[in-house]
């Protein structure tokens, strides 16, 4: 593999989503006896020479729309800085890692934390940037942010806890609405540098409301089981996903044939369940 090319801007989604997944797999295989030093070197070279340049190009230029772009949705940023951080970890490149972490806090695109979770409410929820678009992408945003936060925590940077656990508030908002409850909503208006209105979403979207996406176990175990924080709706959604798949969160191939079924690893009941998890009493 020499490049991620093509006319479509979707090449940046490919670089982000498959980049973070491949980088995390390589990191897991680092100490596996069947994965040679040459295998490791070749894999890291592929990540740093092919995936990372696309990640950085998108985050700094947004396919020609500029650094402070409002055209691209949060998930585009989230997958690309997630990929950059994972590549920084596996390649032991502090500069790359710090770039991705700084983008989470201070990036100008829609996926940095305060542009993504841009409105908080008095019920300990936070509205995501794609809430007025559809619920499939609202959940995708969380699915992409989770592995980033986990990788950062493994390096000693606890972004899960940032700003009074803002990420949990985002998860609670999305879970609450997708479980059939009413939520507060602030109209989302995006205006570009020329004054053009890119998006004007006056109401929350019910498109794909209640969808099953295999990413809730990570949030439930991190916040509710480990940190003992109140995550009522996150807990309920993790249970909903388990029950929809016979008692455990499924993975790639079990949630549709298209790319959306593979944008996250899934298998969270196996991967993330901690002592005290509700999953222990359901099997």
C-alpha cells in the first residue's frame, strides 16, 4: 500500500477510521511472538508514511475549506485526530501524539471537544454537533472518541475526566434521546468565513433514533463501573445493546454490511467489562 488516493473526500475518512484501527492493532501485536520486528517496522512505516500525512492534511486544511472549517462534521475530525494519536503512540513519536492531543483541546474544526460538545445543560448532558443531523452520526462521534480517550489515558492523559467529565455528558445526552426521552436542544447554525450558512438545524433529528451501535460498553465501564459516576442513560443503552445481541455487545459484521458496521471494533462486553459490571448478571 503506497497511498490513500482518489477524488472523493472520503479518502480522509478512510485514513482516519482505518488508521486508528490499524494503529491500535499494531500496538496490541507489539509483544506477540508471531509478530516480528520487521513486521512491526513495516507496519509503523505504513502508518507514518501513508495514513498520518492524510490525517494531518485534513486536520490542518480540511480538504481546502481551511483550518477553522465548518463544512465538515465532527466525525471527520474525530477519526483523524484519533488516528494521529494512535500512530503517535505506536511509533513513539511525541510530536505527533502532542499534536493530536492538542487538537482535542484546541483544534479549530468541528471535532475538537468544545466545538463537538458545544452546549451543556443543567441535567448533566451535553449536546453534540451532529444531534440535528441524525442519530447514527451522533453515536459515531462517541464511537470514535472512545478509543482516542482510552489511548490517551494509557499514556497518562485523562481526557475522560476533562471539564467535569464532559464526554460523559455527551454520552448521556445521546443515550437519553435515543432511548425515547425528550432532551433540551439548542439550534445549530454554522456560518462559514464568507458569511454563507452551511447548516441551520432548528430541531434535533429523529433519523436513526434508537439505532444499535457497539460502543456503549466502553463508556459504561469507564464512567459508571470504574469511576462510580452517575451515567443512567449510558447504563441503559449498554444494556439495550447487550440484549439486542443475546447478552453481549457484538462487533464488525453484526451491524449491517456497510462501512458503518465496521467503524468501531465493538465486542465491548468482552473487551471492557470490569468487576461489578451489569453484564456479569445477564449471562
